C-alpha cells in the first residue's frame, strides 16, 4: 500500500522554499529602503535653470524657490 509521506515531504519543501523566498524579498526591500540619496540638483544648477527660464532666483530667502512674473491682462496706461 503506498504511503503519503512522499507527497507531504514535497509540499513541505515547497512551503519552506516559498517562505524562504518571501523572507529573502523582505530583506532585500528592507536593505534598499535605508539607502540615503542626495539631492537631484544643486542650488547652483537650480539657479541656472531658473534664470534660463526667465525667473528670478530667490534661493537665498526661500531655499530652492524660483519666482516668475505672472502675465497681466489689464495694463494701466
């Protein structure tokens, strides 16, 4: 008479393998979450971009702020 131990062992291995995969993925994500990234642009680069687009760099007053003059519909004579 065949025994069921062979199928139970296979299912047990699959469960352990799946659990190990989940634990490995969690460790990978936790390791990548702690990496510190620097700023995309420096203040000098932001100032150059602002001035190129016709704005006024106000980074000294408000960090990273570029001011643009809005269009005016009514012009007073």
